[in-house]
């Protein structure tokens, strides 16, 4: 009997020890989390987008007159200079038209010369008729000529005067015909010059769509015609990238950018934003994404580049030097109860030593209170997680800029992700050793940073 009592006491003692150990462990363990102390960081907000490499200036050369290409002087990839001969179209028909216009002009000039000679003769005849009329008037005054003879002299003078006017008017008509013939000749010569195609810029022949012996077609309203050659000036290279509508508000002209070209993977080129599209790019059928065109001009030359190369541009939209930053993985969103002034109504936290049970507090909004989703972080305070609303600015590579919400000495919970997602206000936590792990129960440590506007 005594042995049974002793054994029972031993069992009770063992069970009591195990229970006491479990209570002690539950009191000190808490949720295992990693932390990081708030510090100063150089932050850089970026927008990344892909697109194509294009020359700043590219000229498509089309046929201005129809005909067979009889002389092709360039090949694709050849460097050409401004004014250099590119190709020539058969000029025979247009040369014939020029010759006809020249003949018409010469004929008009000869006719004008004949008319001018006739004017001179008419003027002499008119002067002679005037002299004869004067003599007849003198003879009539003395009664030496009849009225009939005098009237013939008057009529002859008037006829001679009218003939002069007719010849002068004919000369003016001939002058207008000469001007018209000159204009026709100039037009024919202009058309003839179109058969000789010269390079309008210094550049490289990036495309050749015609061969010698083929016929070039002139464009019309419904037909764009034949693009014979494309000349690109590769001294200034641009990248045309497509930026998502959520990022386009932050992109501005003049912002620096870094460009990587897939065909030249070992180099990074520096450039600047020179154009920001105001209207969205027309999306393809079935595509819902709304993108805007942004042009980045690369500084300096890009050896070996070709139009159409795929590229990626990283645009720096904002920078902060030694700014307070919070790790991106620490940010989370919680639905909390706030009062009429927007302050968080925090639940009651249990006394020390009551384990890791959820704190008690209001589950429904009281009078003048409401539920609201708030963005913030969990801060370690007295071994417990305290939710702190945070206002953030730009987003760096790993940190957000902190505008308000954190005070000096704060240590934020950064992980694990599952733990951060499940944390609630007042949960007991056990920070693991790592960057920014607190060295005191109050959560101190890290650089001393003072922020304005914190809650």
C-alpha cells in the first residue's frame, strides 16, 4: 500500500514538472520572427520596360516617278553620305517630255520675235499715215483737196493706229505663252530629276526592297507605293519602350535611364527620357494591357547596333540619399478599428506571463468607430507585436521610403512571411538572431533615427 502511494506521488510530481515546464516554455517562446532595425538607405525608384532600338532619324525613300530601275548603286548595310547617288530610274520617257517642252518654248520665242517685228512695221505705217494726214489737213485748209481725199487720209491714220494696238496685244499674248512654256519645261525637268535618287541624309542603308531591272511603283491615295530604300542615321540611337499605365505617371522627360540591348549583353548604355507618350498605344486584338510609348535617347554612339534590336530600359524616377527606409517584406495590411479621429483602438494586452494567447479587445466597432484597412508594420515592443501605421514614399530595390509612422529605435518584424501574415496586435514574439534583432526587452537597437509625423 505504501509503495502504491509513493509511486502515485512520484507520477504526480513528474506530471506536475512536465506541466510547469510547458507553462514556462509557452511563456517565453512566442512566435519566432526575424527583425530588422530601421536605418538610413540610399533609395532609387525605378521603372523597367522593354522595347526596340530605333534610330532618331530614319528616311523611307519611295519612287516619285514610275519606271524601271536601270542603275542601283548601293547595297544593304552600306554607309552613304548626303547627296550620294542611290539609284536611277529609266529616264527616256521623261527626257522626251523635256525635249518637247524645250521645242515648244523655242517656237513661242520665235513667234514673239516675229510679232515684235510686225509691231515695228505697224508703228512705221502709223507714223507715215499721221504725216500724210497732217499734209492733207494743210491742203484742205487752202481748198486744194477734196473732202473725200481728206477722209481717206483720216481713215488710213486710224487703221494704222489700230494695227499697232493689235500687234502689241499679240506680243503680250506671245509673252504669256512663253511663260507657260517655261513653266511646262521646268515641270518636265523636275520630273526628269526624280529619276535620279540621292541620299537625303548621312546614314546607313538599313533596308533595300528593290533590285536593278525591277519597276518602281508610285504611291497613290490608296497605295503607299514602293519603298525602295531605308536610310537610317545611327549617330543618335533611341529606344522606344512600352511603359505600363501604372508606372507612366512617374516617368518624366529628362530622367536618367540605363539601357541594355539583348544583342550586346556585356554592355550597359546610359541615356535620358526624351519623349513621354500622352496617348496609349493601340493594343492588339485580345490584349487588355494599356501601355504608353516612352523614348529614351542613348548618350554617345552604340557600336554594332541595328534598328529593331530588343532592349530593356531602367528609368530612375526618383532618388533619396540617406533616407529612412523600411524593408519591403515588413509592410502589411490589417483591418483595424479606428475611432472618429482615425486613431487605432488597440485591444487589451494580457499581463506578462500569460502565454501567447490572443489579446482580448473589441471585436466590433463601438459608437463613432469603424473598421478600416491600414497599411503598416509590426514593431517589437516588450516582446510583443505592435501594429504601427506607416506612410511610405518611393520604393527602392529592397526598402520603402518612410515618410511617417516610425520613431527612433524601432525594430520591425520582417518575416517569415507566414508569421507576418498571421500576426495580430499584441501577439508575443521571439525575435531570432539576425540583422536588427533587439538586445533589450523594449526592442531597442539600430541607429538612432528621429522622424516627424509618426503615429
